[in-house]
C-alpha cells in the first residue's frame, strides 16, 4: 500500500508541474486515472483507521502470551478445519483478473460500506459459468484487511463436511486480527465446545448470532460470504440457512452483512426471491465482453508463455472469436484455456474454433442438473412426457418461445388439459421447468422468452453420446415431427378468415388500431405456430402419415388464412420463404400439394406489396388477379371478395419472379454460396447486394472500389473484385471491410478472375494474352504468367479438383493448364469461329461449356477433348456466358440478343422458348445453389430472377449423380428382360458366394442366384431415388443399401423384407460398408460426413466423421490395424486422396495421395486391399503407401504386385475365394467381362454368368 501511495504522489507532482494548457488537454484522458487514485487513497485511509483502533496492550498480550494462544487454538480446533471451503490451492487462483468486473465489485464495495440502509444481504445469482465464485473470492480478498471476513465455498461431493459450514465461518472470524470479534467468537465456543455436533440452527444461533450480537458498539464491517449455495448437498440445509439469516438479521449489528451466491435453483429461488434483499443478476448483465476479452487475453498469454509459442500465436481474430463463443461465460473461457494448456495449443485452439462442443468441461455440471430434474419428472408418466416435450420445444424452436406460447402449445396435454391458461403457465414454471433454472433462463414475465443460458447446453442435449445414462437427450427429428403435427392441428383449429374482424381496406397492418386487434384476436401461441411450423416440417427427415395428413388438411382449408396472419404480423417475407421451404420439401411426394404450394410461393411473390400492406388485400386485391389455371385459384376462388369483369387474365404464372432496377449499367453478377443474396457490380465501380428472394437491397455497406469482374470466394465469406487500376480487392461479404491488402495486377487489364474450388488459388486472365496465379492466402504470385493465347483471355475456370485451369480467349480457342506444373495440357479446343467469352466446367468436370461471339454454345468431352454433338444454336447475337445448373442437367446461356436460353445438356436441345423480358443485352446469368432460380443482369439496368425449376423438371431422364451428362457416355445402354431398367451403380456378393445383390438408378435392388444367373424374387422397391451402393453383412444375414434419397435401408438377405425403418440422413448416401465383425455400419454421405451405426441397436454412434468438403463419389472399407483397432479407409472418385480414420478416437489417423482416383475398395481373402480407380484399373495397395502413424496388419505386398492388374468398369465384383469379375456399368448385369487377376485356387463358381 505504501508503494502505491508513493507512486500516486509522484504522478500528482508531475501533473502539477505541467502548464495550464497541458493540464487542460490531459484532463479528459486522466479522469479515470484520478478516480482510481481516489479509491486507492480511500482504501488506505480506512485500513489505517482500523489499525489505529487496535488496543496496543491487548495486541502485546496476544503476541507474548503463549498459553493464551494455545488455548485459542484448542477452542478453534473444536470447530474443525476452517480452510475447508475457504479457498482452493491458492487465493490468487480464484480472484478476478485485475480490471475485470469493475462495475460489479464497485457496487459490492459500496454495499459493504453502507450501514445506513437496511440492505444487509446481497444475493449474487447466475447460471453455471458466470463467475459467481470468483466474484465471491475477490470480495473476500479485497476486504481482508478492511473488515472481518469469512468465506465458505460449497463444493458438490463433500456432503460430510457441508453440514459444518457455519463452524468454518465461525473459525475464520475467531482467527481474525480484530481482537474484539475474535474474543467474542472464542467465548461462544468455550461456552459450547461440542457445538460442532449440534444441528445447523444451534450452530447459527451460538456461533454467529451469539458471537456477533455482543458487538453492537463495534463499527467494523463484518462480512460473511457463502458461495454456491446450490451446491450444498442438502438443499434443505441451504434453504434453512437462508431462513435463519432472515429470522435473526434484526438481532445482528447493522455492520454484519451476508453475501450469498447461487445458481437460480428452484428451492433457493422460492426462498430468496420473496425477500427484499439486494440482488446482482449476472445473467442479465450487459457489456461483459470487455471483461471476457481481458480474461481470454490473460489466459492465452499464459498458454503462450508456458508452451514457449511464437509471436504469431494466437492467430488474428482468435480473441474476438472466443469472446463470441463464450457468450459471457467465464467458466467456458476457463475450460477452454485449460483445454489448450493441457495439450498442443496450436492444434487444440484450431479444434476449439472449429468445434466448440469439444470443450465440454461444463458437461458434468449440466448433466447433474438435468439428471436431478429428469429423475423428479419421471416419477409421473404424464409429467415426464411433458418435461421432455417442453425441453424439446425450447431446444428446437427457431424463434424465442415464452411460457405463454408453451402454455398454448401444450394446453391439450394430459397433465394440463382443462386447466386455465394461468394455471397451465404456473405448472410449467413451478413443476416442469423450475429444476432447470440453472440451465434455462425463465423470466418472471410469461410473455418474455424462455432461453437456454448458453449454446453449450443445447450442444449437450442433442448429443446422445454425451448425455450418456441421463435421460435428457433431445431427439431433434422426433421433436420437430411432434411440433409440426401439433402446430398444424392448432392452426387447423384456430385460423379463421378475417380473424381480426377488420372492415377497412385502407388501413395498413401497421395502424395502431389494427395492431391492438392482432393482440386481441391472435394469441401469441398461434402467432408462434404460424411463424415456425414450416421450419419444423422441413426439418423432419421422414414424411410421416400424421404430418402429411395434417398438412393436406391445412393446405386445402387454411392456406390463405395463414398468409393473412403472417401479413398481420408483418411477416409476409417469412411466409414467402416458408412457402418455398414447403414446396421444396414436398418435392414429388404429393403432386397435388406440390402444385398448390408452388402456386402459393408465386402468389406471395407476385402480390407481395398489397399483402404486406393489409391482410384483407389477400382476398380483395391478390386472389382476383391470380392466374386462372393455377391450383391455388381453382381451390380458393370462392374466397375472393372482388370479381373482375370483362378483363383478360393470365392462365399460368410468368417465368419471371421479380425485376429490380439498378442504379447504373451492371457488369458482373454472382449469387452467394448460401443462396440468400445477389452481389452485382456496376459501371460506377460499386458493388451492391440484394436479396435473392425479393430483390430488395441488403442493408450492408457498399463496396466502392469494386468493379468488373467480381466473384464470391468458394466459402462465400469474401467478395473479390477488380478495380479500374487492376488491383484485386478482397472484401468481407458481410461488412464490406477489406480482408487483406489488394493483389497487384501488374498493370495488366484483367478481364476475368476465378477461385479454385478449394479456395487456395486465384487466377486472373488479362487483355494482354496472359494468365496469372496467386496463392489466395499469402497473396504471393505462383510462378510465371501462363502464356499461349494470341489474344485477350476473356474467361478462366477451374476443374472441380482444382488441378486443371481452363481459359477462353478472344483468339477463339480454349486452353487447359496443369496447375502443378503450370504447363499447358493437351491440345487447345478449336471450333468457335470468333472470340470465346465464357468457359464453364460441368459440376463433375466431365464436360466443358463454351460461349462465343459466333452466336453458339459448344459442349466438350474433357476426356477425349472432342466436341459433343452439334453446336447449340438459337441466339441471334453474341453469347456472353453459358453456365451449368448445380445438377449439371441444364445449361443457361445469355446473349446480346436480350434473351436467355435453357438447354437440356443430355439431348443438346432447347428447353421451351427463350426467356424474354430484358430490353438490353444480357451480360451475366447465375443459378441459385438449389438450381430452382436463375438471376440475370442486363444493360437495361435491371436484375431479374427467373423460376427455372419447372424448366429443369422437363429434363425427364436422370443420369448418374457423378456423371450428369449422358452425352458423355460413349457406350449405349441395353436393357435385359429380367434386369434393371437403368444404370447399375453397385453389386456385392454374399459371403458364401451364392447370392449377388445389385443396386441401380432405377431405384431398385435385385438379388440374383449366382449359379444360374436368375433373379431371386421381385425387386426391392422402397427407395425413392437412385441406389448408390449395396453391401452384405459379414454373416450374410443382412443387406444394406444406400440411396440418393438420403436413406440407408436394412433388408433381410434371405427374404428381401425390410428389417426396420430406414436410417435417415441429411444428404444423399453414397456408400455403405460393414466392419469385419458386423457390429458397425458406415454410411458415407455426399456432403463429406460419414455416419457410424451400431448394428445391434441401429442407433447412431455419436456425431459423424467429417472428411472435409463434399467431393463426388466417396467409397470406404473397414480394416484392422496391428493392434486390432478398427480403421476406416475412405477414398473419392475425383481426388487421389485416401484418408484413414481411427474409430476409437474418431480422428483421422493419416492420409496419402495415390496415383489415381478411387472408385471402390475391396479385400482379397488373404486380407490384401484392392483399390479400383475411375478408369477401371485395379491395383493392390502397398503397406508402404500407408501413413507411418498407421500400423496396418495388411499383408505386405511386393513392388511388382502394385501394378494395375485389372481393367474393367466400376463397380468391381469380389467373388467367392477372390475370383473377380467386372461388368460394364451401363449394361446392367447382362454382359459380363471376365478377367483373371492373379493366380487363385480353382473357383467353384467358374460357370457364373450374370
């Protein structure tokens, strides 16, 4: 303290010697410093006054009288160990970091000093991880020399000592340096030496009340801190302690104060909330991010020091990201820092940033609370059911959900039925949710949202593995389905035409009178149902009969009434998005409903303005103008309140969804990766954003140094554009802020730019016939410019695997470049008679589309470098661009002739008539990510959005998922009378070699008798889309099938009957494979996830493995390493990478790059691993190819056997005793191609003919 006062003195002297002007200039900046000095001086004065008040004679006697000290120790020992509950390993470990919690600690200091008011108890409440214990310890530490302090921390699991917490408090007071207090406490102990064995009430009365009430003339602050009351093993003891404080507080001197901390547990809330005590609610505090930031910076600094990390650690933006992830929880930060400290900080920080749930230090705390609450609820069947339904609603609801809303939703539940709304809310609050108040914030106001205190709670609840034996797992699919059914039932029951009894068409929805009527006639629960039902519906992986029945009833009776309520709520935009969701959800499952919801989506878009203005305009201004041949008009025409006389009406919807005028002529256009917004650049070098759904401007900063060309980065986070000075700028797509220094185009006029799909390389084609490559992360130029064109490079594009770059030029040619070497590959494509304006790879990079000033579009086979069919001709002027749809089945082209053409890629024919509407040249077109919409930018200063979903549906025949263009198939297909009707994707032998299973694009599975080649029974027909893979279990009893319909189906291999409901996934399932013991089934998805299923229970085994970005054609197989641990090997059709996953740790063990891509893995009977590539070349995988970290038990193969040893088209058949047979995929299973691979024992199935 003396050194602090000396420092303050020196600073004041320096300031005093300054000139008046300098004092004036520095005054504002020094205000906080001077305020801190004032607080330090004040504290020093208080401590000095207290020390002066000590009786010197008593102090001397205390120091020198050994017998008295010995007696004091004996008395205090009667109370046990005071250190229990007082502190941890060191006090410094549990106090607030300097500079944090300043506001809270300041208010507590003032509360302690204030003896004039009646506020004698301070309750600090907050959910798990808010820092309650740290604040409690800090207060005790700060006041240790200014007051007589005692502190006790309850700790779960120490029940044997919890009952002595009053003794621990008393012992600390009996050890204080303030003799009057010390002597009074020791006197009470001497009079009752067995007090530690008495009940709580007797201990409280004797040790605290009896000792302190004798100190009426003592003005020293006496502070008793009881931390974490909720962790007291005996809830009854904690509640009784609070009651004792309340009862005896009037008997205690005004300078005695109690600071209590706890989570908002139900029993404690019941006893604390009614009392008029001061409270600090940490859950409601704002602006804690600054403190969290300091805490994180301090923690990371310690990690850096302890691990001797470099100056570049942590990476930029780490602190801000962790602040956002912590959501105000100091405990979360502490857990995260510990997690990093205990391992490799670089790795663990990256893992933490990518997957916050890995840091699960709060799980035990959460599970203890959840276990207690669920156990209590389970005592009653109805209460247990309502408990889980309510918790599920909170977890899955896309919008905040209040007690009022939940009361409306669950009013018909068996436990609540027949009760008043008030009673229902009280039951939900006090019987269902009260025991979860540490994890769920439940406001007193029933209209305010009930919310989980932190996303980590939700992460735990939806993770079955982490929930373990505690029955708190929230099955997302089941809860979405339950709520969908309930919401549809409630809307079918309560929605009415003109629900608010409006009569004035001129009144807007925003009119105060209308708003009051909405509150009166539309309950908050019904509002919630209307806003969220479609989100729950589309989250259901299965289309259950109950949900579809409810949806059909709703669609045929309440559809316009639902739009009406959404209009009244000011949510017409949400209703448009919801209609689109339902339309896409229905797909082809119900053609009648699909047509109705397609019309609904178009109806809201077409009449958005009147519907948004006033709900009654749905019936008066929109429905009468609805096209007459639409399902919506046919079904709801009687609801129109106006009729058109002698007026011609459209029969169907126009192709154009919306049109938006732009400020100046546009040059570039791109749709964001998420499909929610369009970015476009204009002649004034400005980039603007608008909504894809409505065309309305997006409220984000404009980018003023943008220009042409302009693109999104592959992850959608950045907008990259070229300014007039040929600098390439990277801007944040959300904020418009620069992400890095611009790249210098070196004075070359840049005509086109493109990102590689993996985001690592940026290419730019210039007017000066060259192409430059940059490392997108570092900004460094990669090699020398690519040269070869004889005129300007107008377009560049990367292949899907980022290995090849295509460039189109004004010289009329297309060139290809190997990005590893920078050298041209193959011969240029020649055929266009004028400049090539656009090059575009198909989604699988099997074909290239080019657009030219010669008015044509051409398709090229990239394997043969030959043109596919005749040029596509329909445009009457220059064609500026041609792009593939996401499915690869449709090609869109834009021309100077002011039209857009859509082409069937398979047939090379025009789909319908060209899209007309622009009055100027169409420069750019871009598909939405789902392929349903097409955006166009024209010199007429408009952006238009077109509905092309119906056009794409005209492409009748599906093709292979990874080869969507049958123009690329050189072999014709031939149908066998008993065979499949479409391409065969997968075959597998049963373990005994007697049965063969095949899966096809005709959506069926067939079983075949190998000896005779005859089909067994009828086709298995439950899949609704292509069957991508079939696999027998090792015992031959089960057949698993994977389909593009996002399911895995499990069949009895003997009867062909389904054994259970399908395993649902969120993405098309590309392969399935069983482990050697048959206990695990792996399902590989198109989005890069691999799900593991327990074949005994058919439950998923935790979160999926994520192999990286989605890549076409994944395949996999299980192996065992030398120690017997199961390893999953994964490869892909269009990349040479092969990954190895350890199922025990659920982490990637390693990877290597093979010589070619991978179509299929198989095992020989002796355990050797076979890999087949896309060309049909199959080879043995050598142990030397495996990563060093993977100790494989595969037999070692020689150098010679690693050569390709089989040529056939995929899939590869591995038969009985290793005899292989390949077949041409496009010929079903009718024409075998037999090729011996290696010398094998005689095959008893030599007569096999498929």
